[in-house]
């Protein structure tokens, strides 16, 4: 009865299993949080790489092809113009140059439509929306200048065909100025697109290194934290057990004055409390026998 009363007066017992399980839950939650963060970063990195490879690079390639087609059309026009002004019969050269001119004219229109289609559907969540709008605005200016240049070039061909070389020369002077402006606009579009790719690639590289170092740091931290927790739990479990063993050995030698401190509220604490109670009972019985 006395033992039962003493056990009921014990504080609330926190079991060792619940403590270990609680620590395990904390470690699992930390692992899940880290895995979620890394998954988010990896997903973002994958999205960046897909945007670079599937949108920025093709758009820049489209602008390069547009520039190339424009230069080739200009070269075809100059050959066409030169063949018409030649004093010799160069019908074959005129035919070839005019065919090349029309061929590259079609290529220009195709690249313009392709670029417009891509600029009309920018990638979601892109941080380069301003640069893409700048390219779209420059493309509209390029299209307008292409239309003006095409009209003027055909006027020059018609005037040369009609023998009005003086008027054709005047128009050629205007054409040169427009060509300079057009080339500047095409170069500016490519520069902006190159800067966009450079910035996106740098951000992807930085995110990659961030994921790498975060993984390394989290792994080392988890390992260190696990060792620290294991050491603390082991110490808190082993130290009371050793104290209890020493107390039992003391009692075996006939010393009933031992009294162990109850430092924990788990099963070992309850066992130590019971040990102190039994030693107290034995001490009382020994006093009565004496």
C-alpha cells in the first residue's frame, strides 16, 4: 500500500520511447523540409534550363537568321543592280540575282513571322519580360524598315530598267541611310537577346551552386546534429543506469544509507524512485530488527 501510494505520488512519466520517437519526428520533419526546398530549387533550375534551351536560344537563332537573310538579300540586290547597270549583256546574272533576291525576301518574311510568334508567347514567370518587349518593339521597327527598303529597291530596279539612272542613284543614297539604321536595329536585337541568355545562364549556374552547397551543408548539419542528439540521448540514458548500478552494488556490500538522486521523469527515474523507496523500507526494517 505504501509502495502504491509512493508510485502515485511520482510526477508524470515521460517514457524513453516517446522521447526517442519525438526526436525521430523532428529529424524526419527537418529532412522533409530540406527535401522540399531542394525539390523546389531543382524544379526552378530545370525550368530555367528549359526556357534557355527551348525559348531564348531558338529566338536568338531566329534573329541571327533574320539578320543573315537581310544581308544576303542586300547582296542579291547589289548584284542585280550591278548587272542591270553593266554595259554588257548579263541576262543570266540578272536572272540569278533577282531569283536570289526573291528567295531571301521569303526567308526574311518567314523569320519575321517566327520571331513574332515566339515573342507573342513569352515563357511564364520569366524575369526578362522587359527585354523581350524591347526586342518586340525593335522587330516592329525592323519590319517597317524592311518594307520601306523593299519598296525603294524595287523602284531602283524599275528606274534602271527604264534608263533613269540619275533618279535611281538618288534613291540609292536614301537606301544606304535606311540600311545603316536597319543594321543597327538588327544588331541591337541580337545584343539584347545575347544579354538575356547570358543573364539566365548565370542565374541558372548560381542556382546550381546554391543547390550543391545547400545539399552539402544540410548533409553535414544533419550528420552533426544526429551525432549530437545521439550523444545526448546516450548520456541521459546511460548515466542514470550507471548510477542505479552503483547504488545496487553499494547495497550488496551492506550499505543501506545510499540514496540516489531522481533526475529524470522517465522509466529510469521511476525505477530509481522505486529503488530509493525499497532501500528506505529495508533501512526501517533493519532499524526495527536492531
